[in-house]
C-alpha cells in the first residue's frame, strides 16, 4: 500500500555534507521527526536514549569544532545528538512497571505477572553491574552452561549492554532521518566528533554515550559526493 511512497523517501534520503544557508527547517519538522523517532523499536521497550536538539546559532557554532569542522556541521541549520543512557536502566524499568500496573485492569493477570517479573527481575539481572564484575561473570557463566543444550540469550558485561543500547538508539536515528526526508529536508549522520567535549557541552554524566550527531538542512548539489555506491545485492544478501 505504501511501498512506492516509502521507496521515494529512501531514494530521497542521502547524506548531504553541505546545506543551503538560505533555507531553514521549521521547528515543527524537527519536533514531528523526534516524535516519530521515539516510536522506534527498541530492546525491551527500555528506551535507553535521549535526543539533544541543537537549534540556537550559539550552540551550533560551538558544535562546529567539536564535529572536527566538517562541512556538514558548518552549514547545518540544526543538529540532533543521539545519546545512549544505559545508566538509566533502573528508571526506565520502573517506568515500564508503573505503566503496566496502571493498565492492569485491561490485561490478563498472568500477563501482568510476567511483565512485572520481566521488569522487576530480568532487567535488573541483565543490566546491573558491580565494581568486581561478579554479575557479569555470573551472566556469562549462565549463558555458557544454559547454551550447551539449547538456544539461550548470550549476555555478559558492560560491553554487551552497550551494544544493545547503541543498536536501539541507531534505530531511532534512522527513523528520524527517514522522517526528515519525508518532510522534504536532508540530513547527514556524523561520526567524526570529539565525544568527550560533546558530552561536556551537553553536561552529560559519565554513563551517557554519544551514538551519533545528525546535521540537518536543505541539500545542495555540492553536498552530494557522487553517486550512491553499494556492494551488489548478491554479495550481502544470503537466502537460506
């Protein structure tokens, strides 16, 4: 039903590295796109992400050197910084529990109990870390022995947790960029930035990590660096 429209959006989305300074993006476009990003799929609905909307000229100028002075940053009309917040797992698990229990009258009791066990017991087991890595060792050991006889979710220490939250945050970033394209504007996801200084500029705590910074604006021809080159379908897709 929506195949052709979606194909048009995907084709329109290009990483543009130089934006038109004469054309601004209305705030409502950014707001709608962030609202859509929040609807993105994510692990266990923990939503361990935050999105920092960089809109003021002063803050945009501050971010140019933090993004290594690249053209996509110099010409950006606005930016959004996608941040992972693994450190907020307790808060988000508690939030999910509260929402589930608020609506418990409309949910079967058995399902409500499973949800309470999931966010009250499973999430603490998967996300809790201690200074001596005892929990990480326990998770790895359990994964190893349980996985000997049957498929089992493989987990371990902070590195595993970081992968999970960064995957979820990247899904939100992709939703956001496709939304920007659907609104008729352009984006450029940037990985070239000084994470330490970006965190300081945003006053982020130690546990937060920068997933990516997306610059936004109206594309120019100079901002497209050649055709969109992709490895052939048969070299990356394997049907089994």
